[in-house]
């Protein structure tokens, strides 16, 4: 049982494990609540002159923080078609982190109890195991995105809100960029020998990418922005956030090539990160 | 000892009587009159500013100066103090493009002004003799106005004197029981002089004649330096010029005036954005042309000290669309609404305080200017969705002018939403129950 068949069987097994435990469902419900709160706040912020954040204390704080950090332009863009784009990020980010983190913990737990070793001496290689975990993450994310989209669609219909083309585009972009984030989770899992270490590494890498990317967008201080812009120029070729922005800008200004370049970038970096993760795993395999 | 303490206390108190005097420093500055797409912004680039941002393919004016500058903590900005030191340098400005081509600019006299039109954007720039003529013509028109006002005042005084004299004469004749008919006729034939109108051809009058270097560059990055009279590059005069071009132009934005808060308009910039309103009052909209610039570049263009986002683009309102009309699509059909003047009238009885009524130039509003010229979009809470787009324009402009108005009347269907959110919990509960039962049956079979 090698290659494709092994991956398929193991992926199914991982998915079964995941869906049989309540953790995934609880995380999905909590993340959706995170997404629903901004929608509720947005509806309460609508007056005769349109969306007025000062009508809702929660939104007043959120928009004021975003404006001071990034500028008014970002807030205008974020809420141009309604609350769902912001709500999507609010729900998706915690869920993605949960899926990646749980996958890293599962990997280390199964390695610690000798399950991976057992499988490796049996019909499949450890890289097949790694790939199956990666696919399990992707399927879980797609399932959650589908559930979130349906939920938001029903909420939008109930409240006469519009999901908007930007939301649909973002759903697709986030689904694509999840591939790269899951690959980083796999690399983090393979790179260290302990669960906590891998989890910390994954979070540090993601937070670093986020800080460098977000820093180049901030207007607080020229120095911070300039440093971030230089750092961002260096690390952007590996950053999922850079590719997300690139694809979204391409969609906004209807630049086909920018979109294609962004998606290709994600796939190429995913392949690269995946290759490094597999190489690390094989290296460990050889040592053991 | 007591005396010394008193003296020390007095000295300490005296310090608090004096405010902190800002520290001035002498700096070589580029004084900039930068075109911003809609008007001229006056700013300056300090010695430590490395880059000057200018609007591409438009006339911008730079000059090289030496002034005192000081930091003003209240606004957080550096200010120029030209009361003591105000030196303008003679020489030439050189702009070098990325290929090394050098363009040389000579100093010219210039002025800029905005002419009155139906809408707000009629900027003109004049240089050399034309600028001097324009300035002289503006000054002359004001002198003429002052002269006409003086003549009017004299004529009006004479008119008032004549009227008063006749009035007293009529009173005197009446007291004596005489016939006042002729005097009354005389009074009615007296015509008051007409007050001269203020010169109103300019909305922004020509700026006083200034000397500067007219810089008009295509989009791109250039190097700038100032060559003094001796032909040497002036120290600290080298800067980078970023000639800024819009990423997208001639898009349509809307200024939105809700009828119940017409002094608090909001703006809709993003094409295909949705306007969510509560439908409690009608809406008045004014479409405008807008161009899209990088936030940081545009902010720096109008104020070199300001900051902005270097990665985000923003829409900048350029000017109102003249004589606009919009197509409004509702569930009832399509309707074309034309731009109309409206008058805001104070209401006597309603709690609203005012009402917006169509402007009646010949009737009740004769002699007054309309409060607002806009498109009236009637709204009610029964409307669910209204879409609007500019009528009678090119397809590309029409596309960017599309907006959807959605009427939101509070949060709805919360119970269904809660059910949707708990679906994952219900699923996991079902899965666990089924598994438990299955496991129990297996255990029974085994036992």
C-alpha cells in the first residue's frame, strides 16, 4: 500500500478521527460566533446616513483601531460591500489556527506513541503519512469554509445584507492560501521533536509574517513602516499574506496576470515548503 | 535664610509664567505649490525630507528658500517663520530622469486661480506677463468695485437725504392741511441707487504674483537639484521627485446627504459598494469624478510632512459630475432622476427642524441661492433594494457608478442564526450518541 492509495486511506482515517471528536465542531461553532458578532454590530451601526460605526460601541472601537493602525482607506475597503468580508476573517483565522495546531499536536502525539513508526515499518512511508495529514487539514478547512459561507449566506438573506463579490473572491483566495499555511504547519511539525516546539515554531513563523506584512501597511510611524517594508520585501516571497494581498489586489483592479501570478506563487512556495518538510521527515527517518 | 527661600520661591514661580518657546532653526526649504488634481496645495519640503511628491503632467511650482522653521506641538507640524528670515535664491532647477536626461527650469512669475462655474473645478495657471496681467486685472476689478461702492454710498446718502427731506415736507404740509399729492408722487419717483455687485468671476482669486520654477513632469521618479548663480549645486538641495499618477481615473463616487441630517454627508468611493441605510429618510446624492492614488503619495503631495499608507490606494474626489442624472432600479421598475436644486427651509412645527423642498427661483426663493444641487432618491422602509447608476455616460464610467442601496431595519432572524451556529454542536452530539449506541450494542454482542 504505497503512494496515492496509502495517502487516500490515511487521509480518510485522519478525517474520521477528526470528525468523531467534538473539538472540531466546538471550534467551528466558536469561530462562527466570532464571525457573527461583527455582522450584528454592523447592522446595529446603520443609520439614515449609512454605516455609522459610532452607533455601535464595538464597531466604534474596531474601526477606530483599524483606522489608526492602517488608515481610513482600509476600513472603507473592508466594509464597502457589507460586514461579511471582515466577519470572514474574524471566523476563518481562529479556525485555521485551530486546524493547523490540532494537526501538529496529533502528529507529535502519534509519533510519541510510536504510531508513525509502526506505520512506517508497515505498508506506508512517513512522507505519505505527512501528506495525508496535510490533505486532512485542507479538507477540514474546505468543510468549514463551506459551512461558514452557507451560514453567512442565510444570515445575509435574513437581514437583507449582501455577501458581495469581494466576499466570494476572498473565500476562494483564503481556500487557496490555506494550502500554503497548512504546508507551513507540516514543516513546523517535522522541524522539531516536540509538540510544543512545533506549535511555537508555527505560531512564531505565522506571527512574524503577519507582523512584517501588517507593519508595511501601518501609518503609525515612518520608521516602523520603512523597516517593515524592507523586511517585507525580503520575506514576502515566502509569506502567505503577501500572496493573499497580491491576488486580492489583482481581483480588485481586474488584473488577470496579477491573480495568476499570486496563485502560482502560492502553489510554488507550497511545493517548496512541502518538499523541505518531506526532506526533513526523510532525514529523521534515516537517522532513526 | 527666610529671604533666600522667598527669593527662590519667587524665581520658581516666575518660570511657570513663561510658556515654552519653540526652538527655531534655519533651514533650506523647497516651497511647493502642488497641484492635487482639484486645487493647489501649499506645502514645503524640509532639509531632511528626501522626497517631493508632485502630480504628474500638471503645473507645479517650486522655489528654493531659506527660512526659520519651528516645531508646533499643538498640531505636531513644522511651521515656517518668514518674519525675520525670508530669502529666495536665484538660479536654475535641474531635474534628472532615470536615463540621466537633464531638464532645466528657469524662474517665472506665476499665479493660479479658480474661475466661478456651475461646478467647483476650473483651475487656471498663468505665468510671465499673463500672470501679471491677470493679477492686475483682479486688483483693478477690486479697485473698480471699491470705487463703485464709494459712488454708491454717496448716491445712497443723497437719496436718503432727499427722501428724509421730502418726508418732513409732507408732514409739514399735512399739519397745515395742504395737499400732499404732488409731494407723494415726487417721493414715489425717487429711485434708490443699485448696489454694485462684488466681482464674482473667481471662486479662488489669483494668488499674489510669486516667483517659482514651473515643474511639469511625466509619471516616474526623478532627481532634483538647485544650481546657484555661480553654477554650483547648492548644498542640501538634492531631493528625489516622485511624479504621481492615478492608478484608476474617471471613476464615480457619491456624496450622500440623508434628508434628516443634510449637514452630515457621507461619501461612497469604492465602485460597486453597497450603501446600507435604515430607510427612515430620503437621500440626496451628488455624483463626482474620482481618481485613485497611493495613500502615502497623495498625502505627501498635499502636505510633505504628512504620513499615509504606502500600500493602499485611496479615491480622491476631483469634481462634481456636471448636469448628472441617475437611473434608479427598484422592484417597481426603472426611473431616471435628474439633478435639481433644493432649498433647506426651517420648519415651524415639525420636530425635524427643517425640510428640503425643490428650489423655486421665480417664487418663494427668488434672490436666494439653492442650498444643494443634487439628485433626490426617495426611500422608505418598504424598499428592500434599490440600484443606481449614472445615466447618459460612457459604459466604463457607468460601470464604476453602480451602487446598491439596501434598506436594513434592525437585526432579524436571530433564532435561526443561533440554530445555524449550533449546528456543529448538534452534529457532534448526534455522532457521539450514535457511536455510544453502536458501541453499546457491540459490547452486548461480545458479552
